[in-house]
């Protein structure tokens, strides 16, 4: 086996382990990341000149990492600071590693894509199995801020985001996916896409549903997405409304989640914060973040001290709530403002803009949707403060960059029918 082929398999092994980690294990995410970064080191050893010419988007990822790292100088809790830095260093490290990934041929790219789809599918089957085993209990629990069980830390929010990313990648890779098993592949992958959409409604996670419907409107009303006639574009609104109505009628978890969300809204809209109300806890975290940010506007409190500072705030202002309601700000801009002041918030904005502006895929509609969807999510969740959020953010960017850079689709005339726009 040639050194080039060994390098490809080493990278692919890291990607598969990382995807397995997204399904079920934080440790596997770390191990897979080490393999992918190791693949980049391998590439640099083979081609030392690469280290002197990093891609422009890496500057943006470095901005997202730099200011939390710099807060070392005004953080007191070094243990928490180190934990934050070790998480966020994965942003530039993984992004650079995807850029340095070995070129994959069409078959290798296909099987990695299928692996991602298969693992997401396995996660949905696990959750549906749990639902069928105790349907009445799960249906009722959706009226009490509970959701269908998912595998990785029961993190339904990020699992729903992974499903959205997978649907986007299926659209991007559609011609590659159907280039094998031509007789049945359209049916198989189309059925999988419909299943994932149905599952998002059963799961009832607001993030997944918001991004799904935003994506339907965004993609269908963009020029160049396949050959979509004006009739289908006109029909998207009634079809979407029909899907929502049918979900409300026939999917109990979706119906109960909607009622719970409205109840939650009525409570915090009246200034009442009650144990277990997820959106109420999120709004309370915004209030805490705004007050602390205004108290420390220039440099913030330091990323190492965020946990202690917010615990102190909640002890003073929300002691009547159980501690599981004491959240750090569910907004990435507030997190950076509290941790590093105005400079941090500005660098976060510039960094995200820089990543998009200088990405080779910036004119592709699928890439734009997946990137902007996660930026939207950062306004009501902290997607860059936990390992799974960081991994998904870089994976969705890196996988499309990999497909674009490898130029797989120039062979076999497959590129002529790819939905690669712009």
C-alpha cells in the first residue's frame, strides 16, 4: 500500500471515530479529532511548505480562539480557563486539518458520506425505539420540558443540528450518493431524508425545526437549486403549512412540545421564572449575561471565571430556582462579551464573517445555509462552548471544503449534475 493511500485511510479512520463520538461518546470525539489533526501533521511532514501558507479562513477560526486564550491574563480560575481553551483550540486545529486532509477519490468520499448518514440514522432509530417502548410516558413528558431520549448526553439540541447538517450534506452530495446502486439509490436516500424530517417533528427540538423550515424557504427560493419550477416554489408555503398542521394532528410529541413552549413563553413574558422551564431559563441567562457584561464592559471577567461569576449572580437573583436552571448566557455574543468585553464580542463577529468571506464555498447555497444556520443558533445557544457544538461547526465547514478542494466531481462527468451553485 502506498504512503498516500495509508494517509487517506488514517484520515478516514479519524473521521469515522469522530462521527461515532458525535453519536455516543465525548471520548471518541477527542480521539477522532486527534487522528484528524495527526493526519494534518502527516501532510505537513510530507510537504513542509504547507505550514507557511495556511488558508485565509483559518484566521477567522484563530480569532474565535485567540480572545478566550488571551483572557488568561485577567482570569483567576486557571482550571476553568484551561478547560475553555482546550475546547476552543479545536476550532483552528480541526479547521486547518480539514484543509490539509488528503485528497479522497469518489468511492472514499461516498463511503464517508454514507457513514455519516448511517450513524445519524442509527441515532434516530435508537430514539424511536425508546419512544415505542414507553410512548405514553414520553408523550406526557413533553408537557414537562422533557424530550425524547437521544444517545449523546441526551443532547437533543445538538443532535437535531447534526440531522440538519446531514440533510444539507445529502443535498450537496446527492449525485455522489446516487452514483452507486443506481436502480434503488434515489428511493433509498430520498426515504432516509423524509425519515429524518419526520424524526425532527417527533423529537420536537425547536432548533431542528426552526432550521429545517428556514432551510426549506432559503433553498427553494434561491436561484440555481436544481430545476425547481415556479409552480413548486409557489406551493412551498401551503405545503409547509400543511406539514405543520399534520404534525400537530398526528404527532403527539410535536403537539405537546408546542403547548409547552407557549406555556413557557407566557410565564417568562410575565416575569415569572419557574423551575424546569427551558426557555425561561434561557431568558434568565440573557438577563444575567447583560448585567454582568455591563458591569465589566472593557475586558469582561475572564473566560476562566465565567462559571463562578454566574453562580454568584444566580445565588443573588434566582436562589428560588434549582441550580440546573442556572445557565451561562445562551448567546455566544453575550458569552464573549462577559468573558472578554467589547473586544471579544467584536472579534467573534469579525471572525465569523472572515470564515465565511474567505471560504472557497462561500458562493454555494448549501454551504451558506449550513453556516448561517449555525450562526443563527449562536444567538440563542452557546454553540462554541461545548465539544459537540464546536465539532459540528467545524465538521459542517470542513466537509464541504474537503469536497470542494478534492475536485472529486470532475471525473465521470458527475460534476455536470451536482447541485453546486454559484
